[in-house]
């Protein structure tokens, strides 16, 4: 046990404000310092630090204590380890007071020994080595990251527990094995092992990737007293100094992505572990930097995780960019396109407001008023959140980008995000199909060009009308053929949509918007298929995804991909 006078000596040589400032940003308010609490999610600061008392107190969740308690809670470590960490800062050696029988000591000693055994198994396994080589790892990288392997039928946890004289029941509670009768069974058997360390560099858990087919592909150790997925960021022990140095943190989704970023010399990268970014993660990063790059998977799940992560980072004052990977994720991008591919993706990262617009738009059909209304409402919610955290300029930028993306005027977008309805009292919003039908009725010279467009771009209503027109070759007779719903839609457009001076340009823009919407829907379908694909099928899907992304970017730049614009029919067959 550490004598009380030694504990007080360590605390007397520290300033709690300096120590807490290494973890979170403090703002001086009179005699106190204030911040968003790192122990619970909040939008208004309720966490206070008193330099006079050398204590902290959160009036939101009730957390309180001294400098040792703060470090203990932030790093999820024992009292002794927090004390030892702080003692080193002020040149006091407390190692002689370490109790080898302490819970934390037993835990970390077991985890360290387990890692060493897994590493031996790795270098004895041709299958494990080959698997990682196939993933692009060199021998030096495998050693640098301390990769291990748990063989099928593994007795590694049992061997290590016996060697250290640990009770099997206690070891089962360490989260990496379970009891079967009186024997310890390895939860990671048949998997490559990734050691998970806390900020002090102690192994506190493991991740495992199955070699070969089967599910789940990835698993983590169970949460324990010293390991929680909601608190620990993978590779933060390696990345934190670099993050402070370059003043930006890159956040990815899992082990292989984090390794890919470090292998690409982006060593300011960390990963969440099977969960979205949490308030605890965001608070820890905010003590290192106020700049973040979200580089989650490019599929639907990754997009949604990035949006949730924005909600964690924005309240803490982060400036954020979001990466759109040309392949599924950082790991695939590195393996297929190399370091240059990773660097280009990072250089092309989007401001977060542009990412929000693109991501929200995927969920709605912007060719319809109902879809536009829901899109505008969602953008309004995001704009309110952005402005709430002190960035009215970025909130305005978000609305402007949403207006540009959807075709609404900025004024209309601002009204609709405030909740004003799409009704007769407001200027009506007209989508690309409205513009096409208006041109069809008012510009006879472009009528055939519209009939030659790919019908798969259109809604059922527009397809039905064009089919009726082709049958009758008369506008009035065609209107008599279609339903009242379609007729009401067309009369509304003809009555309220203002005429344009350049019908060809309007048609060009309308078709381009519809082509982008169609490609985005296809991209979403592929992103949902990729996680379950293997082998050749996955390769085909990834190549298709890359081509669709290329086409979308070209269309967004206004590049002619072939079609009615230069007098040719579209690349895709008509649906006549």
C-alpha cells in the first residue's frame, strides 16, 4: 500500500487544471474552469474545476474527485496505475509500493503473457502468416503491431493461467476465455489476434479476425473493469503524440483500417471498436486536438456511423472533414490502390456540411415534393445543431449546399428548414421531372429528345404520360389517357412553374440530376451487398462501385457522359 504522505506529495506537485487540460479543453470562468463533461453527453458545460480546492465536479452527472480520480476515470485504470502515471510526471518513484497481487496487476500480467503466447503461435502458423501477407502486411509490420494467432482447439488461456498460478474463474472474468467445466476455452480460436492497449501501453483486451469462412468475422474481448469499447480507441497509445503534433485525429472503423492508415504513414489514426464514436471517445480526443477526419467505411452502415459521430464531435467544437473511400474502406483502398489511393482519398475529404447533404439526400426521392420536404426538414435539424454549437457560418453553408444539391433556391430551403410547409402560400418547389414535363409541353423542338431519354430515370407518373403520348401523338389526347393524379400534377406544373429562357440548358441540368439520383441509388445497393460478398463477387462489386463513383463525380462537374446532349441516345437502352 502506498503511504498517504506519498500520495499527498504527488498531488501537491501537480496542478489539476494542467492535468485535466491534457484531456479536455477548459475555459476560465472567474475563479473556476469549465468544460463539457467527459463522463456524460451534454451540450452545455456543467463540468467545473477548482484550482483552489484542486478538485473537479460535474453538476450534470455528479462526477467528482481529485486529480488521481480524474486520470483513473478517464483512462479506465486502477488507482495505483493513475498514481504511478502522475508520479512519473513529477519525478517520484512509487514502483516499490506496487502490489503484485493487485487486481490490475494480475489482469495486465495475464494479458501480457497471453499476448506473448499468441505471438509465438502466430510465427509458428504458416496459415496465419500467409493470411496477413495476403492482406498486404510485411514481416516488419506484423512484428510492429504485435500480431498473434489462436489455433483451432487453442489451450493458450489455460496454459498461461496455469503458468501464472491464476484461478480459472478469475481468468474467465478477464474477457478472453470462458469456463467449460473446469477448463478455460479460448474465445479467439482460429483467429488472427490484434492486441488492444490502453493509453499507458498495457494490453487490456484482444480483437480477433477469423481465418477462412464463417461468422462473426471479427470479435473483441468482452468488456471488463479495465476494458470498455465505449472508452478505448484502438492504437491511441501509438497515435496520441502524433495527433498532438499534427493537430488532427483521423478516425476509422476497425483494426484493419487503423493498421492501413498507420502503414500509410498516417500515424495520427485511431479506430472505434465495433461501436460508433462515443462521448467518451470524443472527449478524450478533444484534449489532443480540435480537428478530426472521419474515415469510416463507404457503405450505408459507415455513412450512418459517420453522421452519428458528427453529433458527438460538433458539441465539442471540432472542425471535421469526412473521407469518401474509392473502395469499401481504408484497408481495401490501400490493398487495391496503394498509398497513393489512400492519400488521394484523404486530400479529397469533404467538409462535414457537404457530407451531411449528400448522406441525407440518399434517403429521399428529391424528384418528388414529399421527398424534398423530408430532405429539407432533416437539413434544418442538422443546421440547428451546427448553429447551436457556435457555427452560424457553417450552418448557412450547410443550407446553401443543400439548396444547390436539391435545386431549391437558398430562400426556399431556409423557409422549408424552418418548418414552413410546401403549400400554396409558399413558392412551389419544382423538381427535375417537373422541369422535363414543362419543357415537353412548351418546347416542341425538344419533345423527341425527351422521348429518347432513358425511361429508367423517371418516376412511374412521367413514364405513363410519355407512353400515352407516344400512343396518341397528341398532348390533349394523352392527358385524357392518364389518371387524374397524373393530370393534376401536369396542370399544376404548367400553371406555376416559371418559364426558362434556355430550355435546353434546363433539360440538361434536369437529366443530370436524375442520372445522379439513379447512380446514387445503385451505389447504395452495392454498398449494402459488399459486406456479404466474397472472392470474385466482391471484386466485381468493388470495381462497379469505383466506376459509379467516377460517373457521379463526372456528372457533378457537368461532364458529358454521352446522351441527348450531343445528339446521341443514352448509353443505356431506352425503356420504350
